[in-house]
C-alpha cells in the first residue's frame, strides 16, 4: 500500500533526509520518500501491517525533528 501524508513544521532538508533513511530501514517498508520542498511523506509498506508501520514512521519523524507533525 502506498500513501502520502502532509508534514507540518519540517524545518530543514537535512532532517528530511535523516527521516527518509530511518523510515526506509523499518521492517515492512518497501520504499519511503520525505520531501522537504513539498513537505510530504510518501510511504510504501506492507498492506497487512500498514497502520503499525505508519506509527513507527511517525515516531521516527518526532525523534529526528520534535516539532514536525505528520497529518494522518
């Protein structure tokens, strides 16, 4: 399943790159893209575990940039 989410308060391109790398390493993630320019997260993950993987991705975003919010 592939879905796109809006990111609020993503302040730097370096943070976006760190988020993308960390999310790609999560178990069950096929692909992930974090775009600083468009302020969007595109997540492609296993259908059966999508919600669980999404919650892990949200935690990764918070860890890298505490002010950043993923709009679900």
